[in-house]
C-alpha cells in the first residue's frame, strides 16, 4: 500500500516563537489522536524556524521539510540555503518547484532538475510540484503542461532515485483563490500523472508513487478529495497554519 501524506506548507508566515507553538500544538494533537495507519505528516516551516522546531517534534510523528533549496551544493550564492545545510537542521524532505517559485522567481525546468538531484543525493525526499495556471486550464492543455514539467525535471532519474520522489499536483488556479478543483478533476489529473509515470518507470513504481493534491484543501472537503483512488493526501497551505484544522485534515482518511 502506497504511503498517504498530509504535508503543511507554512510559506512566509509565523515568526520563530509562533512557529514553535504551532509545531508543539500539532505534536500534542498527534499524541492525543495519532494519524491513521499508513498516513504520514510533514510540515515545512520557514528556514529560520527549522533548527528550533526540530527540537520540539518527534520525527516518528512529523517529518520536517523545507520549502525550497538552492540549486547548487555550496559556494558564492548569497542568500541561498543548500540541501546540506537543510539536512543538518533535521530536514528530511524538501518542496521543489512550487508554483510560487516558478511564477515569482522564474525557476525553470533545468533548475528544478538540479534541485531534485541534490535532494536525492543528500538522502532527502523531493516533494515535486507540478500544475497548470488558469489560462492553461481554460485552454484544455493541463495534461501537456504537467507532462512537460515531469519530463523536463524528473524523468531523467533512474528507477531507484525516482522511487524517492513525492509528486504534488497544484491546480494553480485554485491556490489562494477559494476555488477548489472538484474531486473528480483532481482524480482525473492524478490518474494521468500516474499513467505518465507508469509509461516511463513501469506499473510497479507508478503504483507506489505518492501523489498529493495541492489546491485549497481544508477539513470540510479533505475526506471527499482523499477518497479518490489516485489522490494520496494533500500539500496544505493556509489550513496548515491552524494546528487543530491541520490535524482534522490528517484524520480525514
């Protein structure tokens, strides 16, 4: 049975003290009512929080993730944070290719491929984001967009390395807008992603691949979305900033 995951992306929110409290509150909720069997929980706080939050979470209950990483291992890259630096703080996974990184920081396929390679080399799991913007959805080319993103940044990996990847599908038109892709829309493209992986890596690897829904997911719609056969959890944004709400999403399976 492939792993189910609920991952919280805190984005550029909270200061260190508020982040510690949020992580501590979530830990207490998970002690009181653990995640269902085969459901993993991850949080991705800002870089400044990672060391301190690693002190208050149990890695058996919460995987510490980063929101981004540099595309180089080290060197004269002012302001960047390498995967090696992240690993030293306790980070075990890293979000790569989030739609905001693509849109605001112009990260291209080649850059994202380098980040994926560095994460895997450092034994961290890439949470690789893909998805289409509203214009692409309206034009009916969402499948082609997602296929190109996967082929250009992931499909150079061999079977062993690819098996470490988690994919998060982001309907960019549904992020922060209050619009949610219907469960059927989510299932349709998750199934398509799995078919692409099956064609490249075989049915076995495709069947084990965890694919997360990265749209506007909350406790009121999570169970319906997660019930779809190819949706294996969620990459949660705003709802991850409320420990009780995020915990309710974790319990939605």
